[in-house]
C-alpha cells in the first residue's frame, strides 16, 4: 500500500476515534435524533473530513441503518438502546465506527 494512502487511512481512523469520544456524551434523553446526527456530521466536517455516509442512529428493535430525515421528530427516551454508526472519509479513505448506549444506564 502506498505510504501516502496508508497515512490517509490512519488519519481517518484517528479522527474517527475523536468523533467517537465527542459523540458518546451527546446520546441522552430528550435529544432529537436529527440533531444528534447533524452534530456528529458537523464535527467531522469541522476537522476537514467528510462523513462516509449519513450518520445512522438506530433505536431499540431497529437493528441498524436508521438515518433520520430533515423533518424527523424522533426523540431519545430513557431506557432506549441507541446504536450510533458513522464513518469518516479523508480523500476517499474511510473509517467505520459504531457504539451502543442504553440511555439512563451506566456502562464501563
């Protein structure tokens, strides 16, 4: 693999680590899923990268890949099991990250 390409993948991975830590505290009760998605996507762009795809925020029985639309009114509630999936792209080099939070439950 070319050294330059490898560096871009490493940058995407490093930034996705930062975005993961930025995102976790945002997943809480009374947050609109569209607002959460927009905050994550804007944070990615703030660092000069692009989202690899629209942020997915899946709740409870929705296993994966729910993307809120512009007029989405869905709000996170206590005891929701929330899965957040996002990607960071730097010049076509993509990282893929996801995490799960149960709102109102302490996790390690």
